[in-house]
C-alpha cells in the first residue's frame, strides 16, 4: 500500500507458464451463417454467455431474423464487415474488449457505421452509449418482452426509407448552408425557425434526428431540450446542438446530459456536423455523394484526437513498452513510461496534462489492480481514463479491472487498430 511504513512485501513470483490456468474455450453457438440469402434480415448477436446467446437467437428467429453469433469483439467486427447485418445486439462485457470499443469501431468504419446497434447493459451507461451512436438499450437482466419489443423496434427502423432531419435555426442563410452541407436524397430536411415550431413539428410527425441552435427568437435551446426530455415520446430523439456561442463548463456539462452531441460553429468544421448527424441518422456512408464521403474520410482518418496528447504507458516488459510507444509516437502522442506501480503513481501526480493511462495488469511488487486503486483514491484522478491491458481476459479479470477503476480493458497481445480506436474514443473531446 502506498505510503504505509510496513516492511515491503516480497515480490510475488510469476507462475511458470505451465501453471497458468488456460482460458476456458468459448462455446460456439450454432447460427445461420450458412443459410443466409440476399434480402434476409440479419441480426448479429455479440454475447459470450451461451445461455443469453441462445435466448437471443430464438427470439430473433421468431421475429424473422437470420442470426449470426460472435462471442468476441474481434469476431463481431469481422462478421459485421463480411455480412453487413441489418442490426447488431451487443453485450458490453466481452472476453477480448469492452462492447464500447466494438461500438466505436463499427461507427468508425464507413462500411458498418449505418448499422443500428442495441446495447445490452446496465442502465447507468445509457448516455455514454447513446452519444457514441448506439441505437437503443436493453437492460440486464433482460425480460423476453423487453427483448422482443427492442428487436421489433430495431427491425422496423432498419427498413429502407427516407429519414427526417429537423433543422432548428432562425437564420435563413445558416439554414440554407446546413441543408446544402447535409442534404442528399436519403434524407428529408425539415426547417423550423423557432423553438415552438420545432416542438410542433416533432409532436405532429416523428423525426429521426434534430440539429438545434441554442439561440432562438422565442426560447433558448436549453428550454427546447427540457421540453423534449419531459415528453416520453420525444425523449429518445437524438439532438445535435450546433451553436455559435462559447459554452461555460457548466453549460457544456449540462448539455452533454441532454443532447447526444455538441458541435461548435466555426471552431469545429462543417465535417463534424455532417459526421455527427450521419451517425445518428444511420446514413449509409458509401451511398453519399463522393465529396461528402471524402469530407467524412478526412475527419475520421485524421488523428487530431491523439496529436499532442500525453499518454502514460505502464509495463514491466521493455519490449512491450518499445512496441507500443513507437506506435503512439508515430501518431503524434507524447509517451511517458513506467515499469513499476510506484513509478506510475509518481508520474501521474507530476504530470498535469496527462490524457490517458495504459496499464499492464501483471507487474511484480505492485500489480495493475493495486496501482489503479491507488490512482483512483485521489479525487483529481477520478475521471482520468485508464485502459487495463490484461494477458488473459477471463470473465473474472474483466470485472476485477473495472472494480479497480479501469475505464476500459483490452486483451494482450494488443491489436494496434483496437488500441488506437480505444484511445480515440476516450480522448475525443
């Protein structure tokens, strides 16, 4: 324990390789991958608990889906690219990565970005998932009725149709430029010049997404959001706040609990508005006009979330440190390294601009769990993103990582794309 005066405990020996319990093999649930025909509705079920997976498969087949099953995040991403499913049902705790990382990668790939994803999780993660483009939530433990209703809703949503986007903006010129930026024949853009008109439009006919300016002639954008939140029929409509005014930290925090996303005019390019609305409208990126596809490509391939940010890498194996730090430095990150828990804690304390921590769990003397607990004990670091790197991601390890204070975990050996995807997700401002 840090700061205690007791004699140091002897370093725990690492067990020889032969004594480490093998990871339990994942049971492969039979699915419909050999029976899929063009035009089928396909549900990809990402779930490593065989009992839950079987229930989901049965309920999905009853709703008319052909079903694919993946127990690991990596398999899910491959299946999604290969089969282009109609929808995805995603569990958050997977053996090799968190479901959030799977969601984030599905949404970063233009081939899979439009696929609606329902997340099976505990309710407190709802806002976090919605802001990252999840379509809906089913809370564990699930009920048959809850899953059936969710599957019916996602199947209905995925049917081809023109989506409706409501643009709430009182400046005519601004409204026109937003329509030019976002418009294409896959969506219908409905303009509204006041808050009252926006609410009237939404109550008369549902919209799939709303772009909202905070400055309106009759009421503030905050009041519009309050109205939406208080109306059960409208509280799930994704809202992207597009505002020209600088927000205070309090306003920013409050908006993030009410809107899915905030784009600041001028500071953040029009690409971000196209990107965020395309995400919540589930637009098929590959069917947009070439110049809009190029805008999204530029935005999603640039590593502006990583450039100049400081990352602390903690691992007692110099080869791992060398391999990971070269990948991160090439992306413009500033990399600090530590080989022990106590060294890591000292660096966290002395680095005010630290953005994120990558923590190896298996370390001598003080392991990753103890190190993360010690860091989280200080109020200043309660929100510091920490990604645990676990040698064997067995079920108990994952829970242990999260309980010790990890924000996320990845199984070693770490795949570069997954690592970068997780870093972008946690560092995206």
